[in-house]
């Protein structure tokens, strides 16, 4: 009974959703093609069945990565002025254009995670930071896919509400 009720109300598990048909063939334009985010995003698009075009001319949509930056900041220091906690951040900006229209315009997303720093385990801390950076890139790629899937929902509502 619960399954019937959940299915009838439009409930679905959170995920990338169904991507719009207009992005079936997409060109990903980026000044940095070898970053964690770019790699995660193109892998996620391919996993959703999107064909990644080699050029703008071959694509139905162009997903431009405007920003792809990552770094870390000190969150707290000890009484001896040594770092105790860091924050790793990843920031991306995207624009999606298809069919002569801008579907997503200059949208910027930021993900952060913090971790404790132990100066006696420098190598482990470096590895932990890299793992966090990869997780942030993966998270941002999923958020971009959900945003692209949301474009279809908005477009469908606009079509159904027009006379």
C-alpha cells in the first residue's frame, strides 16, 4: 500500500533524475579539462547516457564550466599558532545553452568539508585532503546533474501552463 501511495504522489528517490532530451549530445567546454570536477562531471554525464561531443558544432547543448577552483583554508589554530583544523573547498560555475537559449545562466556552486590536522601525520593528512577534494568534486557533479534535470521539469511546467 505504501509503494502505491508513494508512486501515486510523484515520489522518487533523489538522484540525477532524467536529463532533458536537448542534452542528449553535449559539448563540455572548459579551460581546464583535467580537473577532478571535469572528470567526475563527464563521467556522470556519460553514465546518464549523454553522448559527449568533440566540438560545439556536433552538440545539441553546450555546458560551459566557467569556474573550477579548489583550495583549503585554516579554520582554527592552537595556542602555539599551528593549524588544528582545515576547510577544503571546491567551487564551480556553469552555464548551459541549448537550441539558442540559455537554460542555466552563470550558476555557481560551492562545496566544503573540514578536517582536523595532526602535524605528526602529515602524509595521512595530505591523503585525507585529496580524498575530501575528490568527494567534493563528485558531490558537485551530482548537483550539476540534478540542476540540469530540473531544467526539464521547469520547461515541462511552462509548456503545460501556456494556453
